[in-house]
């Protein structure tokens, strides 16, 4: 390698190191490590959550053998009705004592918060999405050179889409936080929160109004 080329490479390395010592007038934005969050978009997903919560509640030693009462909401939503029924069924199926009256029982409650992001920045596509897309385009060009019918070029791309599309979904602008708690004698015995993406058109299932992110609660700017 010529001396001039080595000089350019060495200069680039030294300049790159300067980024670690330079000052800044404001904190530099960084990202979190890649993580995953599921999208809730079917009643069967509510059942999965209910099964999980029932198992976790019954795994708490403080609640072994304790009767449970599942509280109702003053303002019912599609999710609150469905999740309560599913949670009741799962608790009974897993051996819990579920009472129809609150007296003498530990109280099971759940809270739902819908979050609407109005100005979310760039979110990277699913891992491998761009590579798969590029591979599909490359493979799809083969028939143009080797097959007699150009329309056959669509087959490889369609096959790749069928293979990988089931694992892809958008992040979306709306999320929900679902918290399930068990209280007894003014003491929390169990608390669990789970976060999910939801489809914008499904926010009403969780009680979100058209003008706010709370579960059916009016919003005010007054202090």
C-alpha cells in the first residue's frame, strides 16, 4: 500500500478518535439496545395475557389458598369485559378459589393506559428486513435473463414474502400498558405491568377517547 494511502487511513482513524474527546453544547442522542415488544390485535392475545397473569398470581406464596375476587370497572370497555372473563376462566381452571362477592377475598384488579405518540422519530425496520428485501429483488431478476416469461420473475419474490412476512409488523404510534394487581388488607400482594403495541383503530377497545390517551377519562388543561 502506498505511503500516501497509509497516511489517509491513519488520519481517518485519528479524526475518528476525536469524537470521544470533543465537547458538545447539548447531550448527544443515543439509542437503546434492540428490544422487542409484541403487538396485541386479537382476543386470543388477551387470553394469552390472562393465562400468564393467572399463573403468576397463583405462583405467589402469599396468595396460596386465598380466595380471589375480580373487581369490575365503572366504565366497561371491550377489553375490560373480555379480559375479566378470560382471567376468571384461567384462574378457575388453574385451581384458584374465585368468589362472586368481595367479602373476605383478595381483590384482583387491572388498569389500562393507552399511550399515543404524536411525534415518534425514526424506528429501524425489523432485523433482516432490508437484507431479505434486497435478496428478493436480486432473485426476482434471474428469470429476466434465463426464463422466457418475464411474469415468472414475481414467483421468487412472492415466495420470500410468504416466508418472512408473518414475523414483520410496524411499531405504530399507539401502545397500551396493562397492569394487573392483587391487594389484600390494604397491601399489594401482586403487581405486574405489560406493554404492547396496538392498532390505531383498536384503541377504543381499551377505553381511549378520540382526544386523549386516558382510558375513557376526560382531559383538562386546568391546574
